[in-house]
């Protein structure tokens, strides 16, 4: 079977980069798509940005390159589609809680059809076809709590929860979708599938327990759940709970706590760091006492000591100074709004709590406070000052402090907006 890849029409604010090139679960999205589809695909065709779907023969899988899907979803979609006589298009029910609560807000890629939403994923069994019938695949959501809050902070529904799918598919149309993919459809889904396997497979449960007893560790600390790469240096006082994946050449210092994370290659996590339900990209550096909770931290970025990020997304090659805090909860219970993929409008994020987003190649000073759901565009420099220590609004490249410096040309702009001329220096 061949695959045909259609380009998404927009770049994602504030990164100024197409979704296919952004890191998802510490891989570029295009690489995740390739790996998930590799058991089914023999050849591929990439369609140009202005081209329509070409005529083709034989079975084919067609999808938009901003679409995230996992192996469980694709296996079920292809299995069900092959049982049909004609072409099929992936669809999700409006009543599917995982899709409705997490994928639908801020989206631009779905087409409403009755009680369903059509996704940009097709299966053609006999070549080109003008029609494709919707194929609804149940995501099997499970309600999982992630905050236990005092009564005066609780919503009408009580504690804060996620609708975690056992099968995942979502179009990445806005930065908040990266948070959803990495945390809800990624780490939480991995944990939910692990628990389901424990419940349904007594032999697997016995194997995990026996492995933990042999190693003399608690189950969540055993090698059956915590996977560690090569050439890692981990202090014996560090606490690591699974499911966690740690890459090669990683250093973890004394007293660090890591729980249900993806840690990339060549990462340095200093003493006393707290990293929970987060994705840490290759080459990242976390000095002592940095804290991350439900946060995506892309490759080669650094967060300095005593800085706290909750439910945030941070791009590559970015520095965040010491003692900064990214807040995630409105003190007065007003709906949180987030930027859409184009960065032009604010829309309801359908989240009671949500942190901020920092683009690529940013430099943020020490001791700053960021309000919930604010964005910092790629290539921005922020210097802490009496006038700008609390970030209460989105920051664009034109607002960057480095424009005020005589040596502004030392900070190169690497991620201009679509249609802008890329300059080597500014």
C-alpha cells in the first residue's frame, strides 16, 4: 500500500512553523506518522503545497501532515476500512468525550457531517475515488483525574479531569493541541493502556511483579516500567516512577524526582528537579530545582533553577531564566482563552487550567511571572524590568526587548512568519 501526504495550509503560532516539523513526544510529527504507518506502507508520495490529490491506482492511505495518530487508532482504522467495499474517511462522533473535550476546541481541520466530524485521513482500496464514506472509530475515552483541588477552587463538576483515549487521533491546529497530544493523548494514554493490560492480562501482571521482586524495587521503579537508555548516569537518590522512557547519555542528579515522563537523549537534569508528566526533548538542560508539570520542553532548550512550568509548551533552542513562574489557573473562574493556529483570534480553550507557550529561539529573563495561556512568539527576548516583570498579554516579535539594544543584530531571527522575508540578522 502507498501513502499520499497532503500539506496543511497553515503554520502554528507562536512557533511560525508547520505542525509536521514540531516535536511531538520528542519526535518530529512527520517521523511519528512514518513510524506508525511503516508496517502498512511500501512507498509514499508527497503532494506539493498547491497541488490537489493526484490520480493513483491501487490501495492507498491519504492523510494531512498536521494529523497525529497512534498505532492503536491506525490499526483499527485500516482493519475496519478493509472490510468495506469502497473508500473510507476517518470520522469521530460528536459524542466521543475525548474528541469533543480535547480535539475539537481551537480546531480548523474538521468537517461537520451530521453527528460526526470528518478528519483528513482516507483509505482508498482501489485507487482514486470521488466519494469516501465516513468511518467512525471509537477512541474509548477514560476519565482520569489530574488535580485534587480545594472546594473553593473546584468547578461545578468537582475535581479536574481528562478524557483519556485508548486510541488517539487529533489535528494539530494550535499550540494547545501539542499539550493535548503530549500529555492527554500521549503520557496519560500510555498509562491508561498499561493499566488496562495489567487488568486484562494476569501473565503480564505476574511478569511485572516478578521483575520488581527480582530487582528489589517497587513496581513503579522497576525496569519493566522504567526504560533507561545507554550510557546514563543516574544518582541513586533520584526517584523515577514509570511508565517512563529515558534516552541515551542522560544525566540525572541527586534528589531529582521523575514521574511518568519521556526524557530524550543527552538530557541533563540537575539535583532537586521535579519533572512530572512531561516530555523533555533531546539536549535539554534543567539545572537544580527546576520544576515541570505536564509540560512539553523541546530539544536543546534550558530552564534555569527555581523556575516552575505547569501545562506549558516550550519550543527548541529557548532559554528561560531563574525564578520564573508560568501560572495556569485564573483566580477568578473566567473561561481561559487561547490563540488559534494563525495567532489572530482568541477562542475558548475548554480547559479550566492551562499554562503558557514559548516559541523557538527565545530568551526570557529571570524572575518573571506569566499569566495563563499567554504566548511568546519565536525569536523574542524579554528582559526583566520594573515595567515588564509580569507578562499579562501575548508577546509578538515586534515587542521583543532586543530591538532596544545597540547590539540587536547579535540575536538572529530564525523563525519569521509565513510570507515574511527571512533576514540573516536583525
